[in-house]
């Protein structure tokens, strides 16, 4: 995992997504598409360092967070700005899909 990619839990989620642009990957170890998205997001965490923080939430350990944000399918990537959801990508859409999320937020 990249240094810029962090794991979030319900105890630090609000604090870590509050005052910046944060892309959160809701995933699980057993999820095939999640295993494909992981390396792409890790690469992007280095590529976009300083502009967006890329984080992960394990839905098996953090069921409350998954429920709070309506995550029904994984992977689901949600982009937060100042603690508020600005866009989301459900399913693995490759790097292009994740870059599109960032473009909507004016990052690229």
C-alpha cells in the first residue's frame, strides 16, 4: 500500500475526510473487482499526492460506515470534499473512471 493511502475506521472517518479532498474506496478482501481497483488507486495516490488523499474502508470491518453511505455493491469509490460527498463510482471502471471522478471535482 502506498504511503499516501490510508485505512479509515468509523472512529477517524469524519476527522480524516473533513478538511480536504478525499477519495474513499469501500472494499473487501474477498471481492475480485476490489483486488483489481486496489493497485490502480495505490498508483493514483502517488500520482495525485498533495491534491487528493486516497483512503480505504474495509466494509467487512466497518459495516456501519458502509451502511451510513449506502454502499450496497463493492468496490464503491466516493469522493468527499470537506466531509461531504461530491461524487461516486460504483463498480470497477478502471483508472479512467476514477480520473473522471477527480475531473468532476476540478482536480484534473
